[in-house]
C-alpha cells in the first residue's frame, strides 16, 4: 500500500493533481446546481406571471367581441364566408 501511495516517487506531483482536479469538479458541480436553482426560480416567476397576461388578453378579446356589431358586413347571421 505504501508503494501505491508513493506513486513510484512521483507522489508529490500526482496527489496534488488529483486534489486540484477534484476541487475543479466540485466547483463545477456547485456552479451547475446554483445555475439550475436560478433557472428554476426564473421559470417559476415567468410561469406565475403568464396567467395574468392571459387573463388580460382574454378580457381584451371579450371586450372587443362585445363592442363589435353582430352583423357588421350586412350578411345574414347564418351565412359563412368561403
């Protein structure tokens, strides 16, 4: 086991390289989790705002439909275009 840890005399170079690689990977993992949480928060905010806009648009469309005359073109109510 001591021979393995000594890495054939290169332990002073190998173990710090492993440590640096592990720290970089842990940093990337933390950055990814933080980005995921930020993205989820943004998505939640956008989704919670969307029904409000949809309601506003539906109200505007219903208001336009109410103010629009039934027979604006002078054609019979049952006639279809086409």
